[in-house]
C-alpha cells in the first residue's frame, strides 16, 4: 500500500476515533508519558500488504472491531462459575458481581448438560459436581435471585439441551418482571463442536440443527440483543487440536450456522450479529495473539465475500476467551497463576471482547472462593495496572506477529477447502440441503475426520512432552517443590439428595395435566415443522423438567451414536 493510501486510512480512523465515546481514564505510561491510541507506519512510508492489517474499526478488522480499542470500552470480565445447587451458585454469582465482575457465565453439571433430571438413575453421583444442577424453571429462578436479569449479561455454556434451558431462562426473566426482549447475553448452542470434540449431544445432527434454526428465528424476531449462538473453539482446543485447527474448525462451524440461517430465509445482516465465538487462550503467547487477529480477518472476509453481509456488525467476529484449562497442572498448582496471567494477556492483546481466567485449583476441583478471587484479580490487574488498554492492537506491525497471523490464516484456508471438498463429495450434484460447508461438516462428523485429526495432533504433542522436547514446569522439568496440598472445594453428596427431594416436591405441587399438554404441544410442533420455541415455553411455564422435555424429543427423534474410530 502506498503512502497516500495509508495516510487516507489514518484520516478515516482519526475521524471515527474522534467521534467515538472514550472512557474517562489516564492513557499515559507509568512514568506519565502520553501514548497514542494507535500506531502505524510513519508518515510517508510505504507498507506492502498494509490493507491486510489496516486500522482498528475498519475492514478486515485485523486490529479490532472498534476505532478506540479498549479506550472506548474494556473487555467484559465474565467469570465461569457453577456448582452444587442453584442457591449455592447464586451466592457465588453475587460475590463475583460485588467484587467487580462485569458479567456471569453459567457452568452446568453433567446431568443438565446431557438433558437428564437430577433423579434420573444415570445422574447418580454427578449432581452439582462440575456445575450447577438445573431441573426446571424454578431452579433458574433461584439461580438468579436478587440478580436483575435486565441489568446483567449472562452467558450459558450448554449445547445439547441449550434450547429448553434457554426457555427456562426466559421464564425466569418473566417471573422477575423483566421483558425478555431486553435481555442481553449469550447461549452456546454450538452442536457441531459437540460432535467434533466435547461429545455432549442428545440427538443426531439434523434435529439439533432444526432446534438451533428455530432459536435463531425466535431471537432475531423478539430478543435482538441476545446472541443465541456462541460458536466454540475452546473445547476443540482442549481436546488436543493445534491453534490452526481450533481456528479453522470453529470458523467453519460458524459458516455452517450462517448457512443454516440463510436456509431459513433470514437476512444475514439481521441474524449474523447474533453470532459470537468462544476461543481458548493457550500458552504460546504470540501464536495465540496471531490466532485471534486472523480469526477476525477471515470471518469478515467470508461474511462479506461469500455470504453477502453488507453491514459492519454482520462482518464482526465478537469473541469470548477462556484461558486454557488443559494447560493447568496438578503438580505445583501455584504455577497455574502465572500460566493463566500470560494466557489472559494474550487474549487481551488479541482484542478479546470478554474473558474468563481459570482458577489455580481447577485441575483438582471446582474453584474455591480464594482461588476464584485470585482469578478475578488477575484480570483486574491486567485491566487497571499494566497499560494494555491504552493502545489498540499494540503488536500490530510486528514482523513476527504479522507473519504468524498470515501463516495461521493460510493454514485455516487450506482446512476450509478440505471441508468444502468433503461436502462436494458428499453431495456431488451440488444440491446441498443447507449449504456446502454444512455438508462438509456433517460428512466430517460422520466419518470421524475431525476427531481423527484432533487425536493425531494431541498424540504428537504428548510424544513431544514425553521426549522432553516440550517442557512443563513442575511436570517434566523443575520438579522440586515446597508447595503443600491445597484446600479444595468439595461438593457434598447431600446436594444431590436435597436436589432430588426438592424436585419431587415441585413435581407433586405442579399441574400435571398442564405439563402433559405442554409436552404434547411441543411434540406436535416437532412433527409439523412449526417453530418449537413458543410450545416449549408453554411446557416450561408449567414446570416441565429438563429431562421430561428432552426425553419427549428423544422419543420423537431418537438418539445418536458416533461412528467407531480406530
């Protein structure tokens, strides 16, 4: 790009920066020296390929979505929490908010994630242990007691039974007197990554996509600020993928959901802003920064050039980040504070919109209050003390970071072509029911292509660890330690007994005829092809349980077993 074009771009950026709202903050170094809100080529310099880097707030958004960077608004501190029953988790949420957290992120227990009630025989021993137990709308009411849902953004990390759980959230808001149309937050709902990595599904892919399409229509029509899909690379990376695989598989999943929306007749400029993303921040500091920058650039280009998005908001890739749980070690657990801080800094320098920092004891148990506070304070130190919010994309133009960004982008594009080719082979006549990337995703799920690639990447990394080529402090090097045992959070089995008891009381007190009618109306909608959200809300308002709703749909649609792999 020549000097005149670069100068014109800077003038455009400056005008947008001047017009934007900025925080009332001190944007100087620790020594008191002023810093510019963004840096770029010097006046008069040429920069070959600068259009791929550009200025913050301009296509292709490599340097961020907003011209102000974090001077306009910092990232949202959104700590992931949930354990025991709804009452216990509510206490933790209020602690997080009182300590300065900016949003909530709900962790559900395994029975809830699998669409089972707490009294299901398959739930025995799992209730409340890896997250909060939610059986009905009444539990959701307790979960957010004294937390006005109209005034806080809430993320819910659940995919298989995401739609009925979201209906319970809507009913809890109604019972607070909050207009659901004003709600803001994110629901994960990403079923593709379940088949690829996390393995928590209820049905075959097609019925799940049916429900997701219904949810997209419902939110686009009546809950405009709520994001019904958070496309998740986090679990793909935690399963052992490389950074490029995480990026490519995640964005391909996102393209699949765009194709789903288009197949429903939705306007891409209307529904695409309701998509968000969820990435892992791993240990390779610069590679992670490059991954986030490449993700924004790829998404913007595909949305504009492939799917026809015209507005900036429809081209934006908004993303939440969580530091890498898989990087935490049980050995010398206080080292995890350092790992988490470095990973969080990479997410911030990559321009994350919200962030969760893992607690030092999460490799052993759910976080204790002390560990949760340290995790929260880690973000607050980054936000308040070290100057990273002063300058947008401070590593932009770094030879190393730009080369890494280009390399990850190129690797991802090769993977997209592999996925598309699988789709072409699966539907050789080109008559894709939803879209070509979606066909490739479904084929890759069916034949184990994704899981095989991730397993191979995980195997190579494990070999490097065992050979000592990759080192982990406290595990395969520097193993001597004076650290004693940690006091960890233990969830009592009394939680399960109490949850089952309360569930029985609620079942006895409800109108069973209303529950049966609600479930029947939901199944009828499933058979007729009607949007299922309103019929499901009727069942939820009658206190139908999560297990009852999911079992009714399992009976209608069947279950799913993934193909064996060797």
